[in-house]
């Protein structure tokens, strides 16, 4: 129905006839001459209608916003002085000879000119098909498609095969909650939607596929959290006869190629690497934003003998920590700003936020300002100043509590201060985080949990070594972090059945449960499983970062809200009794309804 896209009409087409299709973006009537901005996915072009073509002119008088149009006309240069340098088509216009209204449109629920109108997200999601017409939304989805295409090409050129894994599988006891799907043919039994293709891609390695990848939908019935989706997309990768160093190099090369081709941005070669322990010690988190130069300073040892229980208590607790965070120029903060930051760290469980203002470092105690100075000996104060590198005009914050509270609170404060105080370096800062603990201890449940997942291979060689000291075991896991966001995580997998069984035992999964839930995997491991490992990249997160969007909802065509609702289709929704009877399901009335 058309010869060209609107956004492709340029000087090379001057004096040529073109046929265009699209939506009426704007209409302007300038005293006998009508200008229509016609829009399609490739951009805008200005079409001019004048009374010399009365048929098309009369139709142009009737068109309104978002009418679907077909235009035939001749391309010409715009009159001198009317060019629009902001548009690729801004030097030319189309003189319309024929105009056909392919479809009319009701008044849009919001203007589609994103430059001049802010629209609430709830309205945008309810009318997502209109929101996606906005040029910046189209550009994000175009970039997403280009990213996926580039990743596929890179992997296929290196021998990876795209293989689909099942969407209907069985529920497993680890990870987030599964979405369950009732089976009509097997009453009382359920499938689960996959949280990831983890077990199937390992089975593909046992099958001899050697190099697999998949752009796959995954599902997690998680508690409500900001910027999480119940369904999301990941790039899933697995390879055989490979160690962690080789796999990390392959993935690093892939991400470098992606940024070079799509954004024309060079990333460092190689990516820096940092142990999990070092990341937590220096930044409080295992996904540090290296664009922010602020770091935590360990002062636990200095506080063990001070006469200040707020500090000495955590310092003498084997699970406690006292750390300092120096803010250059922070002495300029007002008391209100400090109180605001104190409330902020309270979100992460911190009970307070002690501080010292450095007015004149050379003057010792007299040059400092803080209500906690009276509790600290001179030698401790001097060592804090030395370790933190404090200078005149700085402010030093302190966190003292259980180590995980201090890490989370100061780690979050570090990032907030970086953004609030303009301390974020421009550009891209990738880093590999490695040497994760194999397990973490759950005090409430009194049991070990896998820090990644139970199929991650430990660095120790035998099941006996692992079970002897599980708290000291380090895994062959690796996370790729970019500007403070984890974009990919993976590990070398367990390929020996006795080690896998030992991990299950340490996680409190008994032999009977292991056979019931993972019997197919344990059996497969006995038939010659090769050493193998893999990684999964969060595609939504990666696209969000690369296009500078504020949320993954901005790069997903039809996302859910933070309450896991689809405002467009009003899902989830009730179903009728007939379907429930077929599935052998009876709904229980809500408690308040039943009591009434």
C-alpha cells in the first residue's frame, strides 16, 4: 500500500512520486493551506494540501488526530527558512495529491507528543497500544530487537544452538514461588511455569548438545517489589567442556561486541574482577556501582574497647560490623539533610546514623564536630580519620549493627549520596563478581541455603570436603554487574551425582525428597555428564540500561504493574464454574465473605 516509510523521505526523493501510509500526528490549517504531519514507525514527514487539489484538500479538512491515512504526492524541498533540522525529513515535504482515510479514530486518551506531555503510568498501561505509538517507545522496542539480534548472531557464530525447553514442567522446592497450572487430564495434579530452564539446559549438556542458548520467558510468583515482573525474558546459555574462566571470557566478549555494535561504545578489556567478600567489604553489596568512588572503611577492630555500646556491641559480636563512609565535601550538609539520610537508612534496618564533621583535620579532636566524639579516645579518632582519608570539609558516616544491616544500609546510602551529590562518573563500569560463598546460614530456619542455586559446583573436589565445612565452601559462580545492576549470573554446574546429593543433604533436602523432585536429574548425572556451566542474562534489565529507561516496564511491550496486574486486559480475572469443574477445582470463599 506504500512505496516508502514516512521517516525515509529525504532529499534523494525530490521530484519523485511517493505513496505513504501512517497516522495523523498533527494537523495545522494555515489560511487555505493544510499541513499534516504523517507518522509511521520510522518517523514523521510533513504533507501539504492546498485548494489546487480540491478532493484531497476537502478530505484533509476532515482528518483528526490518529486517523489512519494513505497519501500519494510529490516530494519537494521545503521553502527556505521553513526547514526543521530536528527531523531527518526536515528539508523536504510532500505535496499531497490523493488522500484516503483508511480508518477513523476516537480522540486519544492522552497526547502522543512526549516532548510536551507527561502521562501517568496507569493511563499509559491501560492504553498501552496508544503508548507504544509514541516515537520514544517505538525506539526502545527497536533497540531491544537489535540487541536480541546481535546476541543471537554472536552466539550462533560461536557454535551455540538455539533450543527450546518446556513451558509446562514440575514444581521444585528451591527459589521463588512457582506459578501453577492445573492439569485437566490429571485431576489434582499441576504443572509449574519455569522460573528458569536450569534443569533442562543441564540435561541438554548431558544429551551432548555442548553449546545451547535460548531467549526464553521465565515466571516467578514473587512478593511485590519495585521494578519486578511476574514474567520476564532472559538470555539463557550453557556450554560443555568449559571452566569458569573460559565461559566468563566468552560472555565478556559477547557484551563488549554488543555495546560496540549497538551503542558504538567500547567497554574495557578485560572486565575487572572482584571477589564477593571484597565487594561486600568495600561497597556493602555484591553488585557495586563502580561509577561512584565512595567506599566503606572497616573500623570494627577500633571499636571493640570504646566506652560506647552502640559501637562496641556490634564490634564484639561475631556477626556484627562497624564501618565508616566518607563523603567528600559532606561538611556542607545541613542537619535536616543528615536527618533525611538517617530516615533513609532506616528503610534497611539501621537504627541510626552517627557522623563526624571534619572542620579542621590538623586540629585533632577540636577540629571535629559530632555528638559521639566524647565516647571515642583520641587514638581511635585519629585512626578513623587516617583510614577513611578524611580531609577538611568532609563528613564521615558510621554504621554499627549486624553485618548484613550495616552492609545493606551503608551500601544503599553510598549510592544515594553518589547521585544526590553529583559523584557518579559518566560512562559504563562493568565488573565480574566471583568467589561467592556456596551457602548462607538461615538463623530462623536453622539450615543452609544455596546462595545461587543448588546445582552450583563448589571449588572443593569431593562431597566429603564439602560436608565437612559447608560454611567455608566457595562456589564456582560469577555475576556480571554493570553500573550497579546485575545483568547476568551463572556458574559451573555440579556434574558428579555424589556431589549433587551432598548439596541436597546440606540444604535439608532428604534422599526421598531429592528422588521425588530431582530423580530425573540424579539419574541423568550417572550416564556420563560432562563438566559444564552457563549463565543467564536478564534481557529486560540489559535493554533498560542500554536505552537509559528508568524501569524495565519501559522496555517490555505489555508489562504488569507492581501489583502484578495487566491494566490493559484486566488480568488476572475470575473464570467460570464450568472450567473449574473440568479442572477439579473448587474455590474457597474469602474469610470475610464466609464469616458473613
